[in-house]
C-alpha cells in the first residue's frame, strides 16, 4: 500500500500515593490519511527564500511561500512550482502542471506573463492584542498608508485568529506619491486579538503598503 498513515497518541496520567497505580486522566488521538503529497522545492533569490509545495487538498504543487529578510511570509497562488532554481542569476521554475501542455519552464520576477493563470499574492500580519489580551475590543476603522499603484487590493480584518472577519476592496491608484485610506469597518469587528490580511489576484500590478493602524474601543474584560 502506497498510502502513508500515522497515528500520534498523547495521554496524561495520575499516580495515586496509596496504590501507585497509573490512572489515565485524558487521551488525545490525531491521525491523517490520504495519498502522499508531491515533493516540495525551494530556492533563495533576491534575499528571499521561496518554498513551493502542494496545498491542503491539492493534487500537485500549487503554492509558493516567500520569506523575506524581515521574517515576514507572503504567499503566491496560481503558480505550479515543481522545481525552483537560480540559473545565471535568473530565477527559474519548472511547472508541475498535469495538463497535456506540461513541461514549461518559467522565469519568475522577469515580466507579467502568468501562463494564463491569475497569480494571487497574500500577506498577513501577526495577531495584535492592541491592549491587554483578556480585554474585548471593537475595531471600527482602519487606516492604510500605501504607494500609488494601479493594483486593486482586498483588505481583510480578522479577529480571534480568523473567527470573525470583514473585507473590503480598494483601488490604490491615487495619482500622488502615496495615499492614506481611511476604511470604516461595518459592522465593527470584536475580539481579543486582530490581524490584517492583504491580497490581490494580479501579480502583474504589485503594491506596497507602508503601514496600517487599527482604530478601536475597549469593551471590558471577557466573561469568565
């Protein structure tokens, strides 16, 4: 059988002083089952580490994660990275497409062609507690400082690790050196922690976000 399976078991025990017999207090079982994923690939280019792999539920490599020098990760969808390598200072990608037109080698960072697939780019911040994490907050408005570009950006605010979210789409073309966007969150998003997620589906129109700010109200301590 070529299907790889594994099982992990974690348990905790209490040993009584009188009997010295272990008593199982709890047990947790996790398992995975399915076909093995396609082998991953990686390469460093322009001081960024690029990791190409198969997404959850995918049938081939279809995602590239990019780690920059500040320790932040970005994600590209719509690319099929079977193999990544740098040849003569050119970043090359062997495609993992399973169509009858398989076998293409693409050069990344060199142009706007996307092999007839829109390439999505994502960026997500860490989770911010804003004040004490045990306090519930409501974010009513966002301020975004960005470069002047023709990109259309989807701005997604999430709270409590994605439990609640609100999204808006804005064009970043302001015809000035940079733009400041004030975005009203309707309805307000409440939670203990908040994160910002930025994305577009056209890598041919890159965008730069210089900073963002959450405008929030404290709603008191969370209920016990």
